[in-house]
C-alpha cells in the first residue's frame, strides 16, 4: 500500500510540476528536478534509493523507443556523419577529458576516473527533446541534437563497462575496441531482427488494442536480448524504433497508428516527468553522503566545479575542433557558426547519468564523492545550459522553421496526394457507381486540400474560410447528434452496446475533420494575407512569372553539396534558389545580395509570390 501511494503521489506531483512549467514557459526538466530536491528535504518524504535496473530497464527503453519511433530515418541518414561524430567521438573525448581532471584532483585510480567520465559524458535524450520542443530552433539542429542523444548512451555505457573491467584487471585497447564493435553491431542487428519480427505480426493484426499492446512490448523485446548477448540494448531499442516508425504507414492500420501515437505520448509524459523528480529526490542522500566522506570540503567543492566545467567545455572544444578539421580536410560542408554555438551549448545531462553512476561498485574509492560529482553535472547543466539555451537562440537570432514555409509544404504535399486520390477514383469508377457517391468523394478530398491552401492567405481580420466554416458547422451538428444519442442512452430504451457503436462513429467522424490541426495552427499568428498585391507596390509591379534559361535546380546547393526542400524564382532576374526550409537558404541570401524584392514558388501547382521588403504573401 505504501508503494502504491508513493507511485500515485509521484506521478501526480510530476504532472502538476510539468503543467506549471508549461504554463509559465520554464524548462520542465529544471522545474521537475528542483521540485524533487525540495521534496527530499520534507520530513514526511522518505529517502529514495534507486536501483540502477529501475532506470536502465524501467525508464530508459520506453523513453528511447518513444523518441525513436518519431525520428526521421531519412534525416538521420542525411546527418549520419555529424551524429556519429557527436554520439561516438564527443562522448569518448568528454570521457577522457573529465577523467584527466578527476584523476588530477582526487586520489582515485585512473580507471575509476574514466568510469566517472563515462557516467557524465552522454547528453540526455529527454532533456534535449524537452528543451528543443520548448524553444524555436532550426529544424536541422533539433534533428541532430535528438538523434545524437539517442545513440550516445550506448557509447557511454560501453565505455563505462570497459572502465569497470579495468578497475578489477587490465583491459587492452584491442579488447575495448572489440567490445565496442560487438555492442554497436550486435545491438543494431538485434534491433533489425526484432523490428522485422514485430512487423510480421503487425501485418496480421488489425485490432488497435492488440497492436498497441505489441508496441508496448517492442522496446523490451529489443533491449533484453541485446543485453543478454552483451550487446548494446540502447542501440537495439533505437534501431528497432526507427525502423518501426519509418514503416508504420505500411505495416499498421490507421486506427493502430492513432492509438499508438496517443498512448506513447502519454507514457512519454509520465516517464519524463517522473524521472526528473526522482533525480531531485536523490539529492539529499547523495549530498549528505559526500559531505561526510573522508574528503575535505574545500577539495570536494573545487572538484565539483572543475568536473562540471570540464564536462561543459569539452563539448564546444570538440564541436568547433571537429568542424574546423573537417573543413580543412575538405570533407565537410560550411556550417554557420551560430549553429555550432547552439549545438556546443546543448549538452544537458539527465537520466542516463543518474542510472550509470549507480552502477559503480560499492567498493569504489570515494564512491559517495563520485555520485555527488555526477549529480552536480546533471543539476549544473540543466540549470546553466537548460535555462540559458533559449536566450542564446534568441540572441543569435536563429529562426524556427517558417510557419509560411511549413504551410506551403503541407499544401503542396496534400495537393500531390489529392491528385493521386482523384486519379485512383477515376480508375475505380464503374458504370454502376452512383454519380452522387463519386461527387461526394471528390468534394471531400478537394475540401481537405483547399483547407491547407486557405491557411496561406487567412488573416485575423478577414472573413472565415469555407473550410473553417464547414468545420464549425459540422462540429455543431455532431454535438447535437451526440446529445440526442445520450438522451436515448439515458432513457434506457436502446441497448448500451448499440449506443456505444453509434457514439464511436460520431467520435471517428469528429477526429477526421482536422480538429487537431486547427487547434495547433490557431496558436500561432496568422500568416500574411494572400491577395495583398494592392497593399504592396513590389507585388503589384512584379510579373507573375519570369522565364529562366536553366533547369529547375539550386546551383548554390549543388556547388555546396546540399539538398534543397523547395525552389523559388526571383521575379527580377529569374534566378532559381532554395527556400528558407532548406539548409542553404539561398533565396533569402539572393535577396540580401541583389535587393530584388519579389520571388515566387516554382513548385508544381503553386502560384504564390513573396515580397521580402514588406514581408507580404501575394
């Protein structure tokens, strides 16, 4: 009963603190950790002693899996080199940088110092994702940070395992390399096998409840076999999750994907919130244990500051150093300095560091001090980097993904999908197909595509769009229909099971009229009004289209080895360049260099133009 009450209080407190942090726009990991610290000093809160298996088996696999199934396999492949340098090279560099500092300051063997370096080396996936979601950063930076934090745990845990072996014997470089190769290769192989075994089952399961249950087993089905053969369970979970997430539209039904998405978002919220509260609850016991150790207090405090500084400084040294070396060897693209600054400062630690430090044996010299040092790194990075990162992004004037570009891309993709759907409709129609059915289907798919285009030109002062009016009226109709069904239910005149089926049909229709997209889009400022040509002299005077002599490609991207997302054309000179969602941002750079005010899309089916001077869409 005490355990059950404790779990209820933990989840309720974590949810309340997370809601408070979201309400005031504060870093959730920081608020949750501070809340746990404050609770640890309350007299009625018992002292919490976490076993490492609780974190490594109970928290880590599902947290990694829920991040992995949302990770783009395409983006990972595009940034694989950068992610590898961070998740392997940076972790090993930080491990030994911290080890040298610890070995110099404390009377411990070098193997013990390396073990602590491995403990504090990996930035946390949970902390990185939480901060990246809260602040606006360029999408490529967010992708790199999240993908890095998925794989660096494996490197750190393998390095820790090697250091622990060296504490009781000798380990050669070749043995350490073989251990790392087995961990990485074996983990990836297990992840691939488990993913495709689960895929075989998913192809035969149409019940969303059964499919979601299978999804809950996936992270543990990948983690446990990998650990059983001394491979990396972390890599197994991440690889399995990325494969299943990438192929979910093919392997799962739509109902299963919706159920899985909602359930995993709930699990992620509960586990993320709870784990940071648990980190805070450890503080009191760890601080008191280190304070009463044989180490004098001055050395203890100085060591904590030095280890925190070494951990935080190792990242920018590696990020800038590897970038300069890569450029000097001619093997890398030009990365803006502002992007390097953000990546080098986004190194918050969290759940893996907490779990890894508990793996140190009880006979480790100065164990209580080492645990305090790990805790200082977690708290210090969350406090210093977690709170200053939003300010740094604003100071560097890094732009979040453009809402206009996102809306345009969405409209373009929906237009292509609509065209394919209408073509399929024409192929499948038979002479016996009622014309009303065909027209209804055609209207439905066109409404969905038109809704995306209407977002590009809707201003707050304008009349509501036809799609928004359809949504409003249909929701009002559904509400009236639901109230009638509920009155029938309360009368007891119809079987409850039949009423449940009717209510489910109403709920399903409500879910497919894009209500979620509407609520999300209403949180941002409306885009500039399309048809603004009369309000902008540049749009009024610019031609609708201009001929150009070359193919539809961005020459700057080809020269720099980049891939563009969409293409734009300057209406003054006909120059073709990439959009602001592309890594190069060459259309904007062309405006900065030439001063030509208006460009337009050259994507199929798009006829909009953009004035850089007045920032209006026409």
